[in-house]
């Protein structure tokens, strides 16, 4: 491996990349989730270049042969950059909703405030996935920027940085598996949209997410005044605010990764309006109304 610190000083593109990143001031501690892929290795490099006191944390999901190889690669890069390294492992059984279960397991061992290497390409994929889930404004706002300092960079830029520094990128074969819906969005849907639009649509979708996020934040401040357990308050609120209030109540109460889709929100509002006594929502959760109070239950 080349002298990475020297490589950072000699890379003419580094300052332009850093100018579009959102790291804290030099000297700030930064825990970076580093899988060994190009995005996360670029996150590690850029965090060090930004002057942060960096700890690289690798989580092995033990889901395939050779999954532990990434830890050695990440450890070597961290050492070459003068960053600390921590290895964690989780058990995630193959099966339905693997990505969601792996994410929950991963974040269960990562520290609060950990930085991740999500890029604008991830943002576009997430917005389209949420659109297909029917997750309304919160979903169309996409990935929140907190803890994602590379959200304005592109995937080809993180890969290019890794190539220039000769970093040992670990390719996860599951990123090519069409069984995962995100991969089909990445490899089929976005290229098709670009062909139809005759332009790169990732910046367009990412920009729309920022605009929607501004609107969601404003409406969310208004919706925060509504007590989502008070059926009457929910019923009498403007429906746009009521939807946000109950969706956030559900997310905060359950800790589930994905927001309620529009159908589930409509069922919850039917309970608040007194049209039904209760309704199933998602992932085994339901809502019930008793004496004008709403409560969430899990079977």
C-alpha cells in the first residue's frame, strides 16, 4: 500500500471533495462505520484529511464466506492513516428482509453519532425506494444529512479517490444480487431514468429530497403541537399535519426503520376519527382507541 498520508498531501482533487463534505472542525472525534467498500473507505480517508480524530469501526455480519476479510483491509488502511480501528461482529441469519435486519444489528453495535459513507447516489436510491413504499413526505425527504458527511458526493468520486490512493476496496457480492430491491434501483431503474431524461437524474432526485426535507421540517414543527395519543386532537387537526404527527409517533414509539406507508396512516386516522375501534398498521403493530385515547400495541 502506498504511503497514504503522502497520498493525501499529493492528491489535487482532495480539497475539492472536502469542500463538499460536512465534517466537524479539526480535532473533533469521529467514529466512522467502514465496511471496506469504496464509499466507507473514502469516508475514512476524508475524515482524516479533515483533521478529525478518527476511529474506524468495521462490523462483520458473518453472512457469507470470507466476510471477515474486510476487517483486515480496513485495519490496514486505518493504520496507514494513523486512525484507530475497532472490529465488531453480529449474527444475521439469511432470509427475508435481510438488509433491514442487518442494518438494525449493525447499528446495535455502532456508537451513537457514528458517521457513514452515504452518497448522493444512495440518496436517490432511497427516495425511489420510499416512493415505491408509499412513505409520503418523510420518505421523499430521503436520508437525513446528520452523520452523513459525504451526502453531496457521488459514488464515482469515492471510487475514484480509492483508486488514486490504491486502497484495497472490498467488493460485497450482495451489492449485485437482484433479489435486493435497492440493487435493481441502482443497476436498472436509475440508468433507465437517465436514458429517458437524457441526463443524470441522481442530482435531480437528491435536490428534490433537500427541498422536500425543508418542507417536512416546517410542517413537522407545526405537527409537534399535536398530541398524537389524543384522538380528538388528531381528528380536528389539518389532515397534512395529522399525518405527520401520527407517522412520527409511530416511528418514535416502535423504532422501526421505515416510516408508515400512506395506507397505514389512513387506517390510523380512521381510528382517530371514530370510524373503527382499531386497525393493523405494520410489522405486527396495531392502533386501538379507548375513551378518545390512542395507543399502539404489538402482537
